[in-house]
């Protein structure tokens, strides 16, 4: 069994078990059942940031080596990052409506996250543009490196400027008890397995497409 299928096979029961932990193991918080969105929201947020870090690293390696595999890894990871960031924004907005009474607040943490989403969505639009292959890969690599500047701002926004958004799950006085922590870490692991399987599968798809495109160019010659 290849790695992508293995990770997918492990992710399915892990995600099911995580859902069981959310609804039957983790206690209901003081804010009510809506707090359980947290167990989906945070894994999406964390793995989105990991995805964008992969974009940064792969883009840097492409600039150094000009090896097309790093460009493909960056593109696949950016797609996953935008998907997970979209889910994080959606679940966070739903949670905010219940907790704060507003779907959205323009505070530093949320604003920098939305900017990050727009930047990487623009990165994907650039990748889909008809610019020539080598030139497009180079431009995307530069943008993949520069775009990462916003990621640390998202991570540290609450510390730097203050925020209605929680400063982090490990902050003092978070009120999380052991079953909550267990559920949280199970979610990180389950989403990590899913993320890894999807990334490997997408990189393979993009690599196969690149080989087919190369064959078509060769045939035309």
C-alpha cells in the first residue's frame, strides 16, 4: 500500500474516533455545546499554517535548485492550506457568532488571518494563469516565500496587538481539563493523517500532469 492510501486508511477511523470524543468524551464547556467547534477549528488552523510553511520551504528550495518537484509540492500544499484556512474561518465565524454575538470582528488576529487567506488564494490564481511554465514557477516561488511573512503575524497577533481571539490554547487559566486536551490532540493527529494523505495524493496528481504535459509538448515537436 502506498503512503497516501495508508495515511487515508488511518485517517478515516481516527476522524471517526475524534468525533466520538468531541460529542461523548469531552465535557460541555461553560459556553455550551457551541464550544465543541473548537475541536475542529483549531486543527484546521494549525494544519493550514503548516501547509503555508511547506509552501515557504518548497518555494525556497525551488529558487535554489530550480527542481520542478519543489514547485509541485508548493502548489499542492498551498491548495490544502487555502482549503483548511477557509474551514478555519468558517468554523471560527460560527463560533464567534455564538460567543461574541458577531459573525466577524476586525481585530488583529482575524484581520491578519483573512489577509493571509487572500494572499494564498491569489497565489493559487497565479498558478492557474497562462504564464509560461518556467517563468510562472519562478514567480510563484518568489510569492510563496514573500507570502509567508504574514503567517508569523497571524500566529503572534494576539501577543503583539491584543485580540478578542484567544491568545492560544496553552495560555494560563484556559480552563481546559484532561478530556479536553485529549480530544484536542486527537483532532490534531487525525487531521494530520488526513492532511498528509491528501498532500501526497495531490503532489502525485500534479506530477503526473506535468509528465503528461511534457509528453504533449514532445509530440507536438
